[in-house]
């Protein structure tokens, strides 16, 4: 009876943690995209600064690392890091830094609505990689999703003559398209590799935060190195301040934008990491794709992005592809559960209960 109560309590705590991470992902995804575009709209010209702020807030994550206990390491942060895990985290951090740079290039040349629709193609890349790497079964529904998301991206490219932001020529517009698709492809690689790394962790959620700290530190080092090689990276101004004739809102507004963007990106990244750890990389990709549709609406509302007929059709295709994928996954899961023996289904439905029960059993033995 005590074990059942502890199982319920553990499941409830897990649900609250999942809800908290989804909240971070929702708020962080929308606000970080809008603030990144806001920086360029009002005169910010450094893509390296935009890249840096995406990961420079990693010291904020040291607060939960040092004040939250771990079931394995107690109060000793980073003690679970071996050389292999450290190398993996640093490599993932460099990949994250490159992805951040591509995103900065995309959002500097494209409107929020266009870049969000293109980034939604990461679900198609995720599906393709799942088929190649983990032998994910190919069905009509997920194949249909890949086709629809691809057609959506092509339609946006063909509609480019009517969607170039002010001051952006067609050459830079297509550079932005390529950067957005590159960021989507890299993110599709990043998510499943993150899941593989998290599977090997034994320190619980705090270990996830510790890995995130190392990854973002590596991404920050890449951005700082790129900024130094670019001579400051701010189009003739200091790295911490763009040229006065470009930034049009004053010093206080500049630093307010930088600070809130740093915070927003930390919320986005930690929400993503938590979703991957608590569920799966595919589920994290699904949530990101759903939120990108909200970003499209946010771009239209905040910056007055043109929402042409071509973009409306592209968004409809994106949502159709997203729905097709969800339906296909649901149907495949339902079919697998129907074919599996009842005992197997029961075991799949309660992996958390097994862990919690075993842990409580140990404590009960100690009490006896």
C-alpha cells in the first residue's frame, strides 16, 4: 500500500516537472524568436552577438545545479562527468553553437513567420534520420508528412519575391532560406543525440542541467571565438554596442533586449532538454513544430509580417504534415499495443512505477 502511494507521488512529481518544462519551452520558443528578430529590426547588425546571447546565459543554470540534490551524487555537482561524457557534451555544444549561428543568419535575413515555417521542416529531417539511424518504420502518414513539409519550404522559396524584408536583397534572402534549412537539419541531429546522452545519465534531472551547462559553455566559446575573429562582430562598433546610427532605441533598450533575449533562450533550451529527457527526442521535435506555428502568428502580430496567400498555403501544408505525422504515430502505437500480449503492454505502461517501487522497497527494508 505504501509502495502504491509512493508510485502515485512519483508519477505526480514527474507530471509537474514535464508541465514545467513544457511551459519553459512554450514561453522561451516564442519570446526568443521574436526578440532575436527585434534586435535586427531596430538596428542590431552582429550575427555573432545574436549567436552569443543564445548560450551566454548558461551560468544561470548553475543555480539549480548547486541547490538541487541528486540521488546519486548528493551535493557534488559535475562529479558524474567522465572523459567520454565530457567529450560528448563539448561536441554537442559546438554543434549547438553552429546551429545558433545558422539561426542568427536566418532571422537576420527573414521575417519571423518565414523562418518559423522553414524551421518546422526539422520534423521532416527528424523522420528521415529516424528511418536511417534507428530503423523507424516508414508509413504512408510519416512519408506524407515529409512530402508536405518539403513542399511547404519550396513554396516559400518560390514566393520569395513578395516576402523580402526591407533592406534585404534576393541574394541575402536565399542565404537566409539556406541558413534556416541548415539549422532545421542540425537541430534534427541534435535532438536524438541528446536523447542518447541522457539515457546514459544516472544523476536524474540535475545531471541533465549539468550537461546543458557544459554544452552551452562550449557554444559560448565558439561564439566568442567567432566574434573575435570578426573583429568585434558589430559592424564597426564595439562588440557590446552597435554603431549609434544603426541602433535606434538607446542604450537602456539595447541592454534590456540583450538581457531578456538571454533569459528567453535559456528557457527555450532547458524546456527542450527537459522534454527530451522526460519523453523522447521525437516528442520534443513535435512540440517544437507545433510552437513554430504560433511563432508565425507572433511574427505577423508583432512585426506586421506580410501573410500572403502563398505563405498561408505553406502554413496549411505545414500543419497538415504535422497532423499527418501525429496521426500516423498514434495509429502505429495503437496497433502495436493491440498486437502485444497484455503483460507486455502493462510493463510498457509503467516503467516509472518499477523504478519507484524498487527504490521504495529498499527504504522499507531499511525501516524493517
